[in-house]
């Protein structure tokens, strides 16, 4: 019902989950293209194998094809319970292992193959958003490299190669953090624009356009699952008189006070919005006529008990409420809302500060 505040360049846990989910969805769309390209590049290095060590090149080709074949299972979605990010990790680990194993197998392979190992690290820069995930994916190939390199290289060459590998991982991690920072800023801006487009500027509750979207969605859900649904339409009594007598700043304070009373008086699954001017709408899923009337009376009484400080006596105000519950003849959200509007008109015509149920 309410959107968490957006902090500059910071994410709440809920927004962090949304960012990661969005990123994983994009990775899932790219994997069927980028995964095979990565695999083709790994196998294409067999040409390089023949140039530096023809004797071991056939075995190296076989190993490359085997590792890529295993990792290729993750190129496209399957029945396996893998997320796109997990599929990326499988591809990176298997394909990097292919490069590292062949570098070990070939004579002089470490001297020529280290750039390819370092270049593969940058796959993680664009596929991960968290250091923890980056390190989790980078660790298996790194451990394989350390194990094989210390078996074959002299001490100085080993530490030199290890330092270059670590530097490549550190640079890839730094690039990943820069990409995350830029994505996070863009994501927060997108969230802020979405919030502005859906919420009323004065009160912070939903605006009329988004209320209509929510109403149509709740109507569809109620029809599909056989659930009840109700709508309340509220109007501040004699609001023009309040504005004329006390000024528009006091009128705005009255609108905000009614907003807070509505938010405090409904459930977390309910939707509250400003329909226009001094009118508000509440959408109550899983609420029949009796529940909706009790909620409306609770709101009416809470507003009636409010008072705002004024230059003289405290300013008091009331609301009138029309209630409509979803019936089979309500073909749309507009039809349900129209009945609530008619009930609101009857409430105002019969004395105001009352709740009326639609016939």
C-alpha cells in the first residue's frame, strides 16, 4: 500500500531484491547469445594450441570441448532449478577451467595463456552485482589455477603468474562495483519516476490513474478466485467553506489529516488514494458489505474526532462515505466505483457526516 522512501544511492532490502531480480532477468535474456559466444571462443583457442604445442593439441581440444559441453547445459533454460545467475556461474567456472587446464597441459602454456585466463575474469564484471557472488564464482577456477601452476612453474614464475591473476580479479571486481553503482543509480531513478507517476504529490497516497489500475486488477482477481471486494468513496464535508474561511494552506492540512486517518484505519492489503480535490477512494480486497461498512464507520468516526489548531477555536471537519460491494452485475471497476459515488451523493444529500451503502 505504501512505497518505502528512496534514499540517495542506497537501497532498502526490498529494493535490493528488485534490483537483483531485474539484473538476473536481463542476464537470462543474454545467456542464449553470450554463452555460446564464450564457448566458441574457448574452443577456437585450439588453433593457438596447435601453434605452440602440436603434440598435446588434440588432447587440449578434447578437454576444451568437454568442459564447454558441460557448461553448455546452462546456455538455455532447462528443467533444472537454476537461476540465470547460477547458470552464469556454471558457464564461467567450466569455461575458465577449460582454459586453465589446457594452459597446464601445453608446453609453455602458462606464458602464453595467462592473458586468456585474465580476460575471462571480466565475464564476472557484467554478470554479478555483489562481491560475495563475484568471489563465489571466481574461487573454483582460481583454486584450480593455483593447484596446477604450482605443479609446473618455478617459484618465481608461479608467484608472478599468481600476482597477475589476482590483479586481473581485483580489476574485474572494481569494474563490477562501478557497473553496480551506475545500475543502482539508474534503478533508483526509475523507482522514483514510478513512484511519482503513481502517487499524489500532496498526500503521498495513490493518484486517480493508478487507483484505476489497482481497481481493475482487484476486480479481475476477485472474479477469478471468487473473492469479495468493496470500494469506499470519501468526500470532506463543506471543504470549500474550510478553504474560504481559513485559506488553502489549512485546506491542505485537512486533506493530509484525512489521508493519515485513512491510512491508519485500513489494512495492509487495502489501497488508499486521492481521487481528486477533497475526494478519496479506498479499495478493500476480501471485504464484503458488512466489513466495508465497519471500515467506513471507523474512518468516519476517526476523522470526526480530529481537530487542527486554528487562530481561534480548533478546526473540526467531517467526511461522508459511500460504500459499494462487488456484485455480479458490476461489469467493471468503473461500475463499482459509480455505485460508491451514488451512495456518497446520498450520504451528502441526507445530512453529511454519515456512511451509506449502495443499493
